[in-house]
C-alpha cells in the first residue's frame, strides 16, 4: 500500500505487511492500515523511517509556522537530511547518526551556519516526536552542532551614507533607501509599509506588516515578534523624501486609472502593486556598484544602527528602533562600535572632571 512520499526524492512510499489468516480478515486489516495512513495515525517508530516521519512533521507544522519558514524546513529536510538518514528507522536514530550527518555536510562544503540550521530543524522535529510519544528522548539534544564564526557587521561611515543618498537621489530608489537608512527598517518592512501607517506631520512610521516572497507568490505577514511591531520616528530627510514621493505616486495613479492597484503601499512597482524584495535588492546593488560603493540593501539597516550608536544614542533606543527581540542581539551585532563609545565616554568624563581641576 502507499504511505505518502519520500521528502528527499518525492517518490511514492510503499509499505508491505504479511498477514496470515482468511481473505476477509486480510481485507479488514488492509482497510484498517489504509485508514491509519490516511489519518496520519500510522506512526509505529519501529517501522516509521526518519524520512517518513519528517514528511508527517512538516505536514503538521505547516499551519503553525510562517510560509517562508516552512519552505525552508522542507528544503533543509529534503536536500540535506533525507538523502543520508531518510531510511533510518525513527526508533533507531542515535546521536552518532546526526554527528555523522553534520560531518558529511561540512565535508561537502556546506557552511557551518547551514549545518546549524539543519540541526535546528532536526531538533524541532525530534522534540515533537517526543511529545507525540514516538521516541523516549530527543537525540538531537546530545549533539553539539557546528558554530558559525562570529559575524561582525561592517560599520557604515557618515560620508558613505551621504554618498549612497546622493547616488539614489531623484530615482524611485530614494524612498526605500531613506526608510532603511533613516529609520532602520528591514527590506520586507519597507515594502510592506502603507500610507495609512505613516504620520508625516508627526514624523512617525508604524511597522505592522512585512512583505515576503514565497513559492506561492508575494504575501503580507505580521512582524515576526512583538518587538518588530513598532513605531519609529523619522528624520526630516526621510519625511521630505516621502512627501515628494506621495505627490508623484498620486500623479501616476491618476495617469494609470483602472490599471492602478489600490494597495495603499508606499513603495510600489509602478502600478501600485508590491515590488518583489529581490528586485529592490538587485536594483540597489546595481546603483551602488556603479557608484563604487560596497554595500547591499540590508547594509543600510546596519548603517542606521552603527551611525546612531557612534553618535552616542543609547543602545536600548537603537534596539527598539531596529525591532530586535532582545537588546543583547543589538549589542552582539554592533560590538565593533563599543571601543568608539568607550573613547567618547572617557572624553566626556574628562570634560566633566578633568576640566574642573
């Protein structure tokens, strides 16, 4: 009988069982087995392979996680787990199996970061297997995954920021660049921003949705964490850029008439519809390369944080503007700014105390 598909190959899985008895009893047993497979209750860990289990886990988790996250889980399971461990019975999976998998993936040239993501997928899947009482323990807990080298974000100098703004001035990249550099918004947040989320008179923007590209197309989703759902004050240069853009966008809307898509998006692809995130990144990279600048679109957000920290803005304020889930994330990402802040603190203290001597 068929028992789903192998997540690694996509081929149909078949399961056999030898039954001794009358034809009527055999048919009844077959009906029961088919019903168990159909309902997803055919989960005998002695017979169920890791590949089969991952398929069931992915199906069950589809409604609990974001579409992009689920697609990434599926990709990691299909490409990096199923080909090597897919046929191992779930009940016989051991820590050494995972150790061997991670070593093999690293030997094939995968980065430590990708292997860490594979580990996280297996950890989550096997944790659910424990909750479903399929296995007594999560074997991934006994495995230490490879740790990626610490990545320090390159600081963006004020002169470079000015050069970037000059390179995009007057183009339709001016507004998304201003929002990323001046407000610290992520790419998806920039593309998900609507006019109703802006109060240009007060100089504030509310981040309430983000644009994602999935296999099923573009979709708007809520921010990942409650800290990402935030209100951010806008510098004057951002407000000015948006005011001019709104006027130009209204002119385009009137010109296109019924062809205009009433999405209320601040940044659109020309007809009111959402712009693909990769399109924005590629166009920005093309402009910066032409200007001799080595920075990608996400680097604008990092530049926003680095410049604010270097100017003495409190770490908590910067973390809130970025929408980080914890202030420690901000501190780790921008640790390179620390020495400069210490020098500034020493100079400030010298002015307060040294000048009074």
